[in-house]
C-alpha cells in the first residue's frame, strides 16, 4: 500500500498561512473550526495546511465575484440617479459605512448639499 500523504515541504504552518492571508494565526484557527480551511494533523496534533489548497483559496479570493460586481454596478446606478447613500444601503441591506466605502471606490461622492466635492472649489480670496 502506497503512502499518499503530502510531502512535508508542501505543508504550511498556521503562521505561514496567516502571513499569506494577512491575518493573525487565531483567525486561521477559527477558519479551520468553521470549515473554511481544511487542516491536516501531524502525529503531535499540530495543524498543517496543504500549499495547493491555500493557493486555490487565495486565487478564489483574488478574482472578483460576479454577484459583488453586479451589486456595485446597481448601487452606483441608483446613487447616480440621485439616491442617498443611506437609501442605497437600505436597498441592498448594507450598513451606511460599508456602502459609502463601496460607492467611494466607483464614483465621486456628493456632499450633503448634493454637490460633488472638489468640482466647484470655493473662491478663497
């Protein structure tokens, strides 16, 4: 019977995985408990992660999801039609802050008076 376990060089420690994702090791442990990551266990009980699995997950997160892209387009369209950030956030069940950040990535936000900031600078003479 052949041993099909991964080569030790193909296994990553939680610290290495955390560095790749830019999170803390406690987050990696939580993701493992939640099932987002599938750790292998060493004979000593330590978690190790397959390099191939981690690459796959990183690739999935790097590509924009179609639903997120569509949501952003719809939110921008409503905002450009004159909806307030709060109205758009309510429509998509987002918090005000999250919607403001999302819209800020795609359009120039209006100030409270409905005027786009920095387009009509005030005369300061």
